[in-house]
C-alpha cells in the first residue's frame, strides 16, 4: 500500500493506493485477506470501523454451528449432494450452492490448520450432528464461540503476514467509474475517528483496483436484535452505487437473550427449561405457555424441538409445533408489554392447566436424545451442565448465573439470508467489487444452521482466487483517480458542509430519534410478523425519513459525523428492504422462511391464538418459490425491481483432461452466463 496526500478545495486529505482494499474485519473479510496473501497478492489492506467488532467475533449460541461436508463415519456424502441440499432450501442459485459445497472441506481444513478447535476423534474423524434445516447431520462446532475462534485464528494470520490494518476507519462511501453495465469500483472513502475535528473532517480516500466488501448483516435495523450492538452493517453503501441486491425479504428471527445478546438455541432448549412471563417490575409470574398447549407432553416436545428447530418458521406452527413458542413469546412481550424469561432452575410448569412435568415420561424423541447424552438429571440446569457446561460458563462470564437467576429473552433479528447479488466468483454486477459474508445474499430461504460460516469462508477464498487470476494490476496514478472521483467526492464534502450548517430550527430529529424510528418501523413491518395492510404506508414513510436525514441532518461538531453517515445509510437500507417486502407481497408471496404474513382468510391458525393470527404458506409451485427478487437503485434513487428464475445446480463435466485443459488456459474464469 502506498500512502500520500491530495489537496481538494484547498484542504489536504490522506490517500492510500492499493490493489485490493478489504472492508470489514469479520471472519469472511479476514479469510479474503489471508487468501489473497497466500496466492501472491501482497498489495492488500484492511479498513475497518472497529477491529474485533461485529458478529464473527461477538456472536454465538449454545454450541455455535459450522456446516460442512460430512467428514467422518460410514454415511456417504458428496459435494453435489450438499449442493442439492443447500439448493433445496429455496431461492438459492444452484451454481452458488455448488461452490459452497465444493470448497466446504477445503476451507474447513484450512481453519483447523490455523488452530480452530473443532472436535475430532482419535482417528482424525470430525463427527457431525443435525442442526436446523439440515437432514444429513453435517454440522460441527467448537462450542459457543466457534466464529470467535475463527476470527482469532484468521486475525493472527493477518498479523503474521503484516497486512496493513487501518482501524477506527469506518467506510462512508464507495467510488465507481462508468455506467451500468460497465460500472466498476475504484475506491472508497472513510473517516479517521482520531481526526474528526481537523479541517478535512477526518476524511480518508482509498484508490483501489478491487474492493472486497465484508461488512456483515444489517444488525442496526431492528429494535430486538441479537446482533452485537456495534454490528450495524453497511449494505446501503453498496445499494447507493447500483449494486444489485436480492432476497432482501429473507431474514432469520429466533429466541435470544437480551441483557447479553446471545442465541438461546440447541442445548438451552433441549434441556427443557421453564418459560415464565412477568410484569415489567418482575412480579405476577405466569407459566404462559400452558395456556396454549393441550398437555405437558406436547409442550415439552415443542420446547425440546426448539433447540434444533431454532429459527422461527411458519411451517412449524401447526399441530403445536416449536415455532408456536416464538409467537407466544412475541405476544407476551410486544403486544402485552410483559417480560419473558427462561428458568433453568425449574422444570416446565403447566400451571393450573397441565399435568406435572416428569423427566421419566417425556416424549421418546427428547428421552432418547437426553439419555444418550447422559443428561436425564432432575433440573434443567443440571441437564445443561452435563450436556454443555460451556453454555453456562459463557453467561457466567457475562454476569448471568443461570443456576440462580432467570434469563430474559425475546424474538430477535439474527441473520439476513438475502443481501447483495454476486456471481459464482463472488463478484457483484459492479465489476471489481466482491461482497462476501453475510452482506452477500447467497443463502436463499431455508439455510442449514452454520451454512453462513461456511459461505463466508468460501466467498473469501473464491474472491481471492479470481482477483489473483484476473485483477492483479496496480492502482492508477493519484491524479487520474482524483479526476475520476471529483463529482463523488464533491457530493460528500457538500453533504458534510450542509449538515454542519443546517439551521437548528429546520433540522430533522436527532440521530437517536431517527434510528429509533427506523428500528420501530422495521420491527413492525419487516420482522417475523408482517401485515400486508401497513406495508405501503411504511414504504412511503421510510423514503420520507431518508430524504429528511439526507437533507436536514444537523451535526454540532465533527464527533457526530460517523453517526450522521450511519443514520443516513440505515435510512436508505430500511427503505429498500421494505420495498422488497412490499414487492414480494404484491407478487402473491405468503408466509415462508422466518416470517409470518397475517391473512384473515388464511388456512392456518396457531393453536390457542385468535383469527387475527391466521396465515397461509406458499403453494409448492408458487411463482415466488422459483424466482428471486432483484433490486437496484439508479443515480436518482429510483428503484428497479426484477424477478429472475432460480438457476439450477449445474451439471458439470468432471472428465479430468477437460478440466485440466480449461484450468491451464484460464477458461474457468470466463464470464459466467446470466
């Protein structure tokens, strides 16, 4: 990386020139940086708002899952079978599924080589287990902190290779050259948080041939979220330059603790804790689940299944299924204003309605699992200590003792299965721009738990492979770069000037109020419960919020600049997400994935709930099941919507001599067909 300064409008700005700029410091971004270095591209730099922040280093569950090809035992598996299972989840392009499957073993073993402690037996076998939306038992785990270990191992490798890291530099804009379809990325702008009060407002420019975009999911969009608080995402920056997004309707929601943000899946449910709700002051305890289940066996089985059927899923509501629990928790918290807790000190209670809990008489499915695991102790906390002591230790390390106190929970936003579109080398429609990790929407509707960690590693690898094969040139001369970005940098400087000089009497609401409004709107119209009647008004309100934030924000000093840019970016993001949800409903889309679209004429009704909760699932041959909604913005923020057919899993010629020839002459990097 070469560094210098450039003078614009009489003020000097730092500028860095590099072949590949990696934005973000999660496991996917670090994988890309490491893979580039290992393949001989040493002109790489990482820019990040906060090193070690974000979901990779700070999120997890009881035993956070990594989904991979089966690598132990006698059950046969193959990349094509894994690809078909990923594809079967719906609205995932088959070529992407095949890439994620084909590289699965490779990236997994690279992680083990770096020291991620995935468990293996004495013979080197890495056994698996079943997770949500998984029929094959491909999942593995290094415990509650799987992605944290991945971050640590990759970060250590980044340090060893001396890849430059610009910390405390949140990116606020991406620079492009050309128009669609020939538009390409040429750099970015960030704010140096240590220099916000300087004349240049801390603005830093990056002149780059390639940009790898690993900024994570849109964690800042929802009131109830299990994303780390500093994981807001940056997909709006890509939307603004015309990058195509798809499947933005498909987010995942599930039960999570809210005092310390953590998913309460797996073991936390399989040990059969008691669910209890209270008034806001902690009084008036109620065993609220008992009001909606016919007997203790049915309720216990639903709680147990909530472990491996963790994401909210409208297909698992009927017949007192596990996702009925999410609805009941939501009703208690969001609609009745109560608080909900998991109590690991007592077994499930039926209150006055159901029989007493008896561990020796629980349903066979739960009985067999707990018996094989040696976890048939008298109380949930004892069973959890036997099954997964680390899941108890994790909360104790964050000041919560599950053996003595209740764990407050809610239904929270957890993952975005949609995101930016990219081809099977993870390159966007904006050339030289590679979205990877959660910001890349590869996952479709129903992804197996842990598939996202594999996808992020594969995406980082694939992007590095393509860059080192095709995009190795040096960045252009600074004068040429600056001339190219003049209109774009002028717009940024003008925006900063406008915000600094906005009259207080005409400025829009403060940042905290605007962010609260955005999150309230998304939680009401874009979370796991969606109402068609309100979506049109919500979209109009969202665009109005964006226009206000863009034109009428006021900042008193430079320290508020990062929050001002982030508020603007989230305002744009939430408008586009709501547009996607509205377009899906307009095309006849019904409940699926991890959201329920209410319909008073629906053919399904949750047990124990009134008709306002009725809904329908998509028919198997529904248009929305076989097409993916793509969205993109033009330079005037006009929205383009396009439904494209889902691409099938490719039929591949694996005759060795043919593959070898195409590999040697570079045909494997040819432009993919639409």
